[in-house]
């Protein structure tokens, strides 16, 4: 019985801390325009009307082709 009480008390404390954090987030969302904009952008992918999104995905190098290092040296098999 004592273990169960201890476990429930710990869970209760954790839930109380979560409530405090959620209340802080609610305050930020209601009163901090910059925070609201940050969440809208990061979590929901929203944009301003004058913005565009560009997805830049670099092409992976072909492992069969030799690669040139920034020092100008060639890596890999050179025929």
C-alpha cells in the first residue's frame, strides 16, 4: 500500500508540473504574438502572405564518381 501511495504521489507531482507548463504556454499563446507566430511557423508550416517556401534538398553524390575535396584532391577510384 505504501509503494502505491508513493507512486501515485510522484505521478500527481508530475501532473501538477505539467499543468504549470501548460498554463505558461496558454499565457504565451494568448499574449505573446511572436511566440504565437513561432508556433504557427514551426508546428503548422504557416507563412505570411508575402513569403514563399523553398525546399532545398541537396542531391547525394554518386558513389561511383570520384569526388573532389575542397583542397582540389580527388577521392575515390580514378580510372
